[in-house]
C-alpha cells in the first residue's frame, strides 16, 4: 500500500483514522502538486484519500498526464482546476467533481491565477 512505501511502516488503525486540519502527512507523488494523506494509518483501506494542492504556477505549464490502476474521484474545494482525462478537457470549480478510470491518461492544473485545492480519492 502507498502508506507503507511512503512512511516506511505498516498502518495499524482498524476502527477509524482521525486526521486534523493541516496534520496529514505530506506525500511527494508528483512535483507539480502537494499531497496530504488523509488516512495514512488506517489498516486495509479500500482507497487512498488525499488533499491535493496545485499551485498557481502550474497554469503556465502543460498538463502532466499519468496513469495508475483503479479509479479516482476528485472534488474541488477551492480555486479552478483544468483537468484532462483521456483527451476530454474540462474546467472545474468549487463544488464540482469528477469520477474516472485512472488507467486512462489524466492530469490537472490550477487555472485563474490562484491555487486549486481538491480532495482526491484513489480507489
């Protein structure tokens, strides 16, 4: 699981995992984004929830496409997000969400001159 690779220790919590604001461990996955793992210690989780931030300077860069097994759900909390999924391009704002097959090439970046923050659930 991602948690064990990142933290170097197995997860142990089995009933619940509480993550306070600004306390989730930061995860380096891709250089254009900052990730915080929101359930790092939960044992045998069926998904990986992250708070993700795309900084305002990502707008000037091309979208970096990636793939990974499974599915993903992204929910925009703040800012505007440009997202490309298998050639389909869309803009999302606060309250917008998208669910997709993450085996398809996908990537996103902040637009509008401000950072974008979103919840990403990787299943």
